[in-house]
C-alpha cells in the first residue's frame, strides 16, 4: 500500500464525483464504479481536500474541531488517506496548480 507522506499535499482526484447528503459525503470512484461514504471527521476531511492540503494541515484544522488527540487524529488520517489514494479518490497535488 502506498503511504501519503506527511508533507505531500493531496487533493480530491479528478477520477471521482462526490456530494454531501446530510452529514455524510458520498463518493463515486470513477475507476472502480464503487460508492464510498464518509461521515464525521472523514466527511469534514473530504471537504477540506477540495483544495490541496498536507496531513499536517489537516491535523491542525481538524484537531480544533474534534475532540481527539493529535496523535490519534494523524494516525487515523494517514490510514484513511492511504485507502483513498489506493482507490484513486485522492491524489498528490500538482505543484504547478494545473
């Protein structure tokens, strides 16, 4: 499994479609045609990933909103981002901004 480096900006990929349904986010992976759902901190993270962010930036933003230790938050974010990267739902941000 590929690991997202802590200082590598990632962003929601172009090979997905997503929408908010109440407090959840539903994502359709265009590569595998599978629906994925996120809620709580995962849904908030997804909203933040509409612009490129590093794990460090996500931890800073989410730790102010959710009652969880920074270590646990970073660990959980790393695991979730690795799965989303593997599924093609997030990608490293293009440094050129294209």
